């Protein structure tokens, strides 16, 4: 993994609960895992328990991060409106009528590409 999120609260709690040598060993293990995805049993039960609690959270956050990155590559948040439908309705109706028919907020309508292109007769060429 190239990046990793470490919650400040994990380190604060560990620093209070552990002696300095164990805390340093824990931090070293976290960095080793972040850089090399390599975990070794330390033989220190305190550090091993802390690692067993922290690593699944790191993996979960990385999975969520990667999922969001992939969604962003697909164009971000999915559209909530159909631009072609809005464009077609805008040929015959005003904004208030479209909002009522589609049951969407005015801001959603007015920011949609279909509404912005309502006066462009060539808009559907791209669909």
C-alpha cells in the first residue's frame, strides 16, 4: 500500500496504556505493515494484541478509500436525474412543471445538463 490512515486516537490511547518501548515497537510494526504489508509476531503480548486490533481497521479504511477512488474514476456520484428526459420535458414545459412532475428539487433541475442545454436543438446528438 502506498498510503495509510492512522487514527490519532489509536496512538494517543496506546501511548497512555503502554510503556515507551512497547509503544515504539507498536509504531514500528504499523509502519512496517503500511510500507511492506508485512507483519511479524513480536513476542510481546501487549504489542501483538494492539496490532491485532489496529490492522483490521487499517485494512477496512484502505478498502473504503480504494472504493471511493474507483467511484471517482467512474465519474463520481451517480446522476440523480436523467438529462435526456429533462431536455425533452424542457421542450414543452417550464421549470416548475418539470420539478413537480419529476419530484426533484429546483436546484437539481437547474444544475442538470439537460436543463442547461434545453435551447440547444443538437443536444440529443450526443446521446
